[in-house]
């Protein structure tokens, strides 16, 4: 069974930093691009960042570009999101999601939908 | 960047009703469109990919259609367990934008 498990969320003051982790299991981690998606309280889904299977290509939403860094360690089947200069508007549940596709063993960020999603980790930015 | 616009933002329908949700892309995205269901307090779940392919295990009362800029998600006979917010998402290329969501309630 494919599983994703996020960790690292918590309460952080504005301007602070936090690193989220997402451990994958049940699939060949390096074959799939991965993404982070967030959901502010009572709001919709917002794609935050994506990374290719080997980690060589990264993508960011304009709202986090220059502040967040996505990375992965395929030897540990783990995805990361380093979040710096945090703002109140970054408060959200952060989900990791696997890029899924058909017809090929390698799924890229473009051309792949999200399945499955992790259970999410809550990040609260407040003083 | 391509914008994704869903309509309506919310709807209320009776059990057994046919429900249609629309998603419009500001530019053509071929069939690179997915639909997700998020029940209250739960994780989003994939319903449809490639605009019209039903994910394994999803009830057949759900269907997706469209290509280019206009897409629809249809529930042919609304059930109580379908109460959720539904999101479309484009996945042709970065940024992988979601629609704002459609909240479905029972009348």
C-alpha cells in the first residue's frame, strides 16, 4: 500500500523557519515527482511546490518563491519543505502528494495528477 | 499563468438529484484535468484524471468530461456520502493550479 506521512508542523513566530518532512512507502520513491499542497483554515487547496523524481528540477508557486525550498532524499524515501521567513498567511495544513501517471514507470510534475495524499501537518504562524 | 474557475461555489441538492460542477481554464489545457473530493475534515481524494477517466474504486455515478478549456464533473444520483467540496486541478505544467472549490450540500 502506498503511504505518505508528513511531520514537522507546529507553531512558529512570524519570520521564523520550519522544515516539513514527508516519508513515502509502498512504491519506488525516485520514480515519482512529488509536490506540497497547502490549505489555509476554511480555504481551498493551493499548490505550493513540486520536485522531479531525481530532484534535479523544482517548481514553486509565486507566493512562496524565494522563501521555501523543496528537496528530497531518495535514499530515505523522504520529501522535504524548508520554509523560511514565515508569514501569518502561510498558516495552513500542508499535504505532500505523489505525482501519479499511467503508461510509464516515471511520473513527472507536469502531466501527472496527485494520488495519494498524506494526512497533512498543520503549520501555524503566529506571535 | 492559467487560472481555473469553478462554478458554482456551492450548491444544495436533494438525494437522487443529478449534480453538475463546471471548471473553466483561462487557456487550453487539453485533457490535463483532475477532480478531487474532500470530505469535511478529511484528506483530498482523487476522483477523475485525464478529464474523464474514473479512478479505480470511485462509484460509477461520478463522471468527468471536457477538454481544452471547459470541463464538467457530474454526479448522476447524489448520495448522502457525496457531501464534500470538489476541486478541479490542471496538471499540464507548472503551476499546478486548483479551482476554488465547489461545496456540495444536501437539501
